[in-house]
C-alpha cells in the first residue's frame, strides 16, 4: 500500500492508501487518511474564548499587539490547538469502538 495525495473539487487536500499497483488517480477510491472533521469545532465558542484571552492579555490596539506579539500567537494557538487535539482524541476513541469518522 502507498499514499496518494490530491486536491478535491472544493480545494481540500486529500490523502488515501491505494495498492502499490494502482495509479495515482485511484486515490479517491482508496482508504482515506483524514484529520478529524474540523466542522465539529464550535467556532463561536473559540471566538468567545479568544476574545476573553485577548482582553486578559490587554491586547486592545495594534500597539498592544506589537508590544506583546507572543501573547497574541500564544492565545490563538492554545485555544485552537486544544479544540483540534480534542477532535483527534474523539476520533481515536470512535475508531477503537468501530465508528469511523471519515467525511463524505
């Protein structure tokens, strides 16, 4: 088995396992290798949490951001990373329980 990558008609990069003898064009029919469905993230919740983190860091103006650049990146990464990691853990549990979360 080997990995084949392509871009779907919506602009998403996809990867699938195909047999070694299959052409690259067989990717869409292969075994999908996908990250968790990011559509399951509650983006409104992230928006609120990020807003609150920026307030707590005192980031109200561009000058504030320039003075504390690491605070901005740290807050954004911390909040989004936690949610994405939760999706990976959820997917792992569901795969172990026989449920597969591959998007259509």
